[in-house]
């Protein structure tokens, strides 16, 4: 089996977290004996190059935008790669209308063609007519659509105007965790992780790992921490990520008087080290919102299941596909980010987890037991390979 994974972005040594899920999936395919290569159609290179990134062959193409000569040059190179390798499947990550520049090549020179839909890429409400038409055309002519959650599958069905025939080529295939990446943290105690990271052993830590953008609802979470500082003296929040909202969030923390309770970390280079931050935390939280006019939604939420894998209860926004990754009352709590009292609700849930040790241990145990059964990259690629056999 030979697969070509295609995306407008892929991790590199300079930015290891960019579209990391495509790389995790590629490694899982390789672990299952699949010969896989990657096309990155939006690299930072000034010219085409290919490299081996963590045992995966990656073809990196320059950004073209509407540059017709550059697109035509890319088409020649892509055609050459497709003909010389003979792929059984071309797997396009995201339903991106820009694939139309190469879509006929993918369709003609591969045995099967599929999309992986992640959420925002299938939100069609505010797409213009031309973009909707292009996306629908591609969806009608491919062989498979893999949606990362039931919510995302619903978005795809609306965009696709799905009929009975379309249902037979549509599958829900969950994203997952890289178990190998998390194994060391899983076998290390919370106390040892904290000592290594310089986190106070007796503090109660809430962690968030995400881009610092409006959709992630960090402002709501910070308000909740402001409420909790009077109830949990040891409360601390660690936010790992970077983005346009950073200055505003820091100003908010200062206004609430919790600047000493909050730590901002822009980037963690090592996956192993990042997993130790998950293990060192008591609660993981990200209050995801859906903003339709911005094509912004949480299609799944990999960080939720990474926390769950390590036994960390989650408090999350109930928008988008978060309800797939977080089971309310079992592995965490879901809240409505648009409820005016949302911050109060979050603070109450976190306070309950702090005070009720039985509740905490039950949620932690539920998460540890359920996550490896469903949410792994191995399960993801096995299901895709099974559909190809059918």
C-alpha cells in the first residue's frame, strides 16, 4: 500500500507543531507497514525540495497563492511524483478549495482519492458561491471523506448536500494520541514531572495548550481563575502557546490581580517535555467557541484526549466536536462558552475537582481506561485502511 498525504502545511524543524496531526497520522501509517510520502503545498522554502523529516519523506512546495506560473511549475513536479510512485491513495488534509489547481492530477494518477475533514474547512455558511461550488465539486468526485468527529461529519453533509450514494463513502474516523510520545510521561509521577519542570508540588495546576486566539476562549478561563483565587490559594494556570491575544490576556490577568498565578510559555520544542506539562497538571481546560462568520470551530480537540490519556480531567467548551473528545460527567465537564455565567460554572467545576477526591479519581480513571480504546492514531489508520479494503 502506498499513500500520498497532502496538506497546506506540515511540521518542520523550525516549527514542529504546525499541522502536527498530519505528521502523527503519517507516522502511524508507516508503523502499519504503509509506504507513505507527504506533499506540503505551503512550505516556507523559496524553492521545491524534498527531505526526510522523522523518517517521513516530505516534498515541500513554495506558496503559490494566485501565481499561475508557479502553480503550473508545481503541477509538473506533482505529476512527476504521482507517475513515478504510483500511489494507491491520495489523502487530502482539509477540504481546501485551493486543491482544485492540482485536483485533476490527484484524481487521474492515483487509484483512490480522499479528504480528511477537520471542522472549519467544512463550514460553508459564509463561503462565497465559487468556493462552495469548488468544494462541492471535489466532494462529489472523490472516493472517500473521513471526518474527525460526528459534528464535523454533519458539517460535511451540509456542505456536500449529501445523498444516499454519498453516505457510502463517508466515514467518521477520530483523531488520536501518539501513545509513544506520551508513554514516558504516563510512567512518571505527577510529583516528579513537577520537580523537573520547576512547578510547586503542592499547587493546583490548570493547563491550556493552544493558539492564543479568540476561538480558544482563554479569556473565559482566566476569569474563572480570577474567581477561584479566593477559594483555592494554590491555584495556578499555565498557558502554552502564542498568538494575537497574548497581550490582551496578560492585561486581563493583571486587571484581575492573578498575574502571580498565571504563567505564559510561548513554545515547548520537545514533545516529551510538553507531555510532562500535561502530566504535571491537575486539570486541562480550553473553552472552545464556534464563530461561523470566521470559519472557526473545534472540529475535534486532540489536546483534550492527550490530557485524558494521562488521566487529567478536562473542562472544555461544548461547541464543535469537543463532545466527542470529552464525555461530560465521565472524563470531564462541558460548558457553554456563550453563557454569561460560564466563568462561574467553570470555577465551580474546577473547585469540585479540587475538593472532591473521589470525583477526581473517578474521572481520571475513566479517562485512562477509555482513551486508548478509541482515540489513538493507530485506530485512525486501521479504520482508513479497512475502508480501502472494502
